[in-house]
């Protein structure tokens, strides 16, 4: 619990103080205007109450200046909070390009977390202090919401769609991890622990000898026969995947799409949705055959092809 403000959880990310300041300002203004309104109602009710049966209030013609004042002043205050909040929102959901990536899969009723270097966790999250971390998340069943109160950031975890946000942890410690979206009868038990570690301790922890996501993805790629069609030279029945990630892909329809995580996932589960130009829709669907964790591993492998071989898509 935050010692400076006992009603708040610990502050352990670069966004936490800024979000606290925004919320604090909103609370102060809300309390001020609520108090002002109720005091005005009380004063006016007493001062202008009807004193007798014959007492009739004078006709009020109104005041343009007064009307403009109580319209424009609240509008200006609201606009300040809107701009402040939007600026903070876009910073939270625009990841730092240098951020390390951690993959989160929500499932009734647990959090399954994968680190690119290999370690996998259930209901535990280990991150290094002072280093930007991007979370890429998806659900296997219903809507969940990934929430670490000490980071002051939460994000819905949706079935069939990747979502992400990023933070830079600022305080070493142990913090709560919750699901903040009702997801079923055991929703209250979908909790975990976040460990923010010193960089050296995290490096020791993450180098635990497990296979990396890239290696597991390569194994799945071979297991399901993907390598027989997606040849590196582009001469197979499917397009080359070398340099595919984040490139622009032209489709049979003439449209051009970005090959991000969502595109690769859709191409595996619904390959006829976006057929690449000059290729035929002969790829079978792998819907129901590969888990969401496996899909993330294959995506990690496809990303590694760009890093390792660096060629453009054929």
C-alpha cells in the first residue's frame, strides 16, 4: 500500500504518478463544484423562499453573460481534462520501440505468460525494473482484463484479437495481478503476483535453460508442415515468410495490408481471408489445432526470420 497516500496502491511504473495526478485533479474539481452547487442550492433556497401566500417572486429576464459563463467555464475545464487524458492515453498505448515483449494468454481462470527467451509462467509475472515492457495479449475463451494496480494500467484481453500496452516498472517489489473483467464463476480467483526485479536478477531468472519461443515456434512450423510450402526463396506454394513481419503485403483483391501479429494469426486460422497476390488459396485452416500459446510461438518464429535473414518478402 502506498505510504504517501494510504487509499492508493503502490506506485511502480512511469505512468502511475501521472495517472494519480490526473485522477487527483479530477477529484479535487469534482469535490469543489459539488460543494459549490449544494451550498448555492442551500443559500438560494433559504434566501428566496416564499415567505407568505401573497409573496410572488419577481420575473427574471435572464442574463446572457451568466448563461455564457456557466456554459463556457465548465466546457473549458472539461476540455483541459480531455486533452490531458487523451495525451496520457496515447502514450500508454503507443509502445516504446525498444520495449521487450511479453506474451499473455487469458484463460478461465488463469494467466499464462510467455517470455521470448523461454520461461513460461502461470499467474506470475517477472519483469525487470527500469526497462520498457510491452504486453501482447489474447484470450482463449471470454473477455478478461489484465490489471496490475501498481502500474495503474489495465487492458482488456479479448478472444480472437491481440491487444497491447506497455509500462516501464520503476520500483523493485511484489505487486498484485488481477482480472478486472467478470469472466465466470471463478473470476475472483483469477489473480496472480507481479515481481519487479533488478535487471541482473531478471537476467539470471530468464536464462533458466528453457527453449525460447522462437525455437518452439520453429518446431511447430515444421510439425504442421508449413516449411513444405513457405520456402525461403518464395518458390513454394505459399509466399516466403522471410522478412514478412511488419512488411506491406499485396493481396489478390489489390488491397495492401500490414503483416503484423493479427495478420499472421488470421492467415493461420483463416487462410482464405487474405490471399497473397500470385498465390492460390490452397492453405488449410489450423483452427482448433494450434493453441493461442502455439500461435504466439509461431509468430515469434516468423519475426525471427526477419531479424536473422532480413530479406524482403518474395
